[in-house]
């Protein structure tokens, strides 16, 4: 009997919760756009990001051609980001860019796309803090870098440009570090052509990073081992011009 009462109580509670959810959803289907938008802002202010994201989707679906609908589509990017739904933020940013390519604030969508990929990758780096971060897949860093670069190319005077440039410095170093660790791995195994390709990639794509010195040393070493002495000499001249007194011989020092 006690077990039956507990079961009935649980069922009653579930019914009440479901009724509450259904009631809220039904209410959202009848509220005016402005009223629903104001309530969503209250959700965000209270930190209820998941609820806000769901209600923003409702607002956008109900008023797709209204200013509130467009605003909901834009704010969904940030709300998903606050909810740490980085994939959702990226998708929302892509959707806004695709559907509103000439909108006055489309630069914000490009910026948040870069931030979402950036924070996604940085959060993973923090989890790997006791390991060598260079070895992690840099795909998200690359996507973030490209999003910020597109922002700066298309909207160099955007209010988000200064922050994007600072983040790109971090990303550029991160990507150069990854290419270096791969090149170092190839050097250890005598895979000179592969090592050369990775080192050359650093010099060409990330010339402002500290890893350029390592890359040039790897290029000199790889060319010499491949018997391409002229190219080795050219690479050594570039190394000496940019890093006077640096040994042209590369000594592997990355993780085994």
C-alpha cells in the first residue's frame, strides 16, 4: 500500500510538471512578440539560458519576418554560448550569416562564431592542462582563426575587430605549435619530406610566431638530409638574417 501511494504521488508530481511545461509552451504560443521577448530577457538576466534559448526558438518560429524574429535569431547565438552549447552557437551564427548576409550587425555573428570555436577549444585545453596541449587536434582553433580572419577582412572597422585580433594572436601561436610538434615528430623518424612540409607551413602561414625559428632550423636540417644543399643554404641565410647566432642544426625536443 505504501509503495502504491508513493507511485501515485510520483505520477501526480510528473503530471504537474508536464502540465506546467505545457502551460508555459502554450503561453508562448499566444503572447505578443514584444511580451515574449521581454520575458526571454528576464530569463537571460536570471541565468536561465536553456529556457531562454528554447523560447527564442519559439519567438523566431512564430515571427520569422518580424524584427523580433530576426533579433531572436541573433540572440540565440549568444544564449547558446552562455549555455555552453558551443555547437548550437556555431550553428546559430552560420544560420544568421546565411539568412541575413547584409544585416547591419552580421559582423557580430562572424565574431561569435569565432568565439564559440575559440572557447570550445580553450575549454578542452584546460581539461588537458597536465598534458602537452600541442598534441590536441587543432580543428576548432583553425575554424576560430578563419572566422575571425573573415570578420577582419569584411569588417575591419567592426567594434569586435580589436578583440578578434587579440584572440588571433593566441590562435596563431597555438596552430604554429601544433605544426611544430608534428614536424618534430617527423624529424625524430627521419621523415624529412613530411618534416619539411610542416616546417614550411609554419613559415608561410604563421610568420609572426616564435616557432618560425624552429621551422627554419628544421628546413635546413631536412634539406641537408635530402641532399638539397642549395635549398639548405638558402634556408640558413633566412635563419641567420632573422635569428642571428642561431645554430642551423635542429635538435628534436618535443614529446616522444
